[in-house]
C-alpha cells in the first residue's frame, strides 16, 4: 500500500522501544502513513525505568525539523518530549518557519516509572507559548494537574482542567483518564463549543508503557488523513485499547503495548 499521509514526529528516543520516537514510528506506520523524525533527546531506559537522558543540542533539533520538512512537507506534526526552555524555543521557531497547520502536542512530563522528563521553567513556557500554536494538546491526568495547578479526582475535574487549558489558549484539549481509579476509563475532548466523553472499560494490565505517545501519534495520523479532530481522538482511542488488549508481556516492569495490533501480514511475507 502507498502511505496515506506524512507525519513529522518531534520527540525523544526510548531505547526499550515502547514509547517515544520508536512508539511513534510504529504507530504511524501501522496506521498506514509515513513517519519522519526530529529527535529531541536520547533516553537510556527499559520497562523498569529511566536510567539517564542525553539532550540533543537545540540547533540540531531545529535543523532536523527544517531540513526534513524542506524536502518532504509533513501533513501533520506530533510533538512529544521537550525537556528544556531552549528546546521549546527552538521548536517554536521551527514551527513558525515550516508553517504546518495540523499539530498535536503530547506534553510528556513524567515517565511511566515516575522519572521527571521536563524542568519547571519549560512547563511554564509550554503553557505560555506552545499550547497556543497547536491544534490539540493531549495530557494525561498527572500532566493536566501540573499544567493547571489543580487536583483531578473525577471526570468533572478533568473537564474543569480542560477549561483552564482552553483559557490559556489551547484550541482543543483531550485529557486521558487512565490514571483515575475506576472500572470505566473516561477520556475527555473539550473545546470552546463542545465536550465529548469517550467511555471504555478498563483493561487490567501493567503493560501500558507508551500509551500516551501512541495515542497522540495515532490522532496525528488520522487527523493528517482528513478525519476531524473528534473522530481522530475516537479512532486513536480504539487503536490504543486494542494494542493494550494484546498484552505482549515483555520486560520486568511496565511492558509495551502491541503496535502491530492493526496489521495483517500479507501471506507472501509470512
């Protein structure tokens, strides 16, 4: 098949392959599109946690974004881990330069094992400038709490936090509800005109490493292919749930999800 769209991913690398750039590439490819990358950091990690983070020079990040986009124009951009103010400023300048309209921001702040992936000054810059430039921001509950300085214990709290982000300049917000302790998982899509709640039964497993990266990349792919943002969020949620349900059970900690859950291999390649 020919790829249906082209996605530029700006994010950190995960050496274990479950999250970050690796999960993003797998997701975009599995959903039938073409993935390009600008790596912001190299993380040394496995399913049990992050050992260390090696930053990429901000100028080199900009060069990746601009040089790649000059040759192959992306239909959409997915942004993941931006760990410092210098990196965020660099990415903002590059976004202004390449002028792509469809941008999904996953504000990666805390690794699955609890390691902090972004400093406080970078969080403030993200809130002040970057969220105004994107089509959609996709925080999980801990990230939404950091961004809004509120506590989230219910779906009503999620809607309130989303409204704060809208007031900060976000056009659309999708808060993921997996961190709440409930049998049903509620994901909330909010903008100035509407609220949509997506309900799914919780899948009991510890193998959920990379779900946030995967979701935002899936949304970016569906959005790039012409779906509305709302529909893209719905379809991406289905893809992620199906990938969690496969339950690969790799590693000794929070294992990865199965990005190949949507693929049927042609017989001649078996």
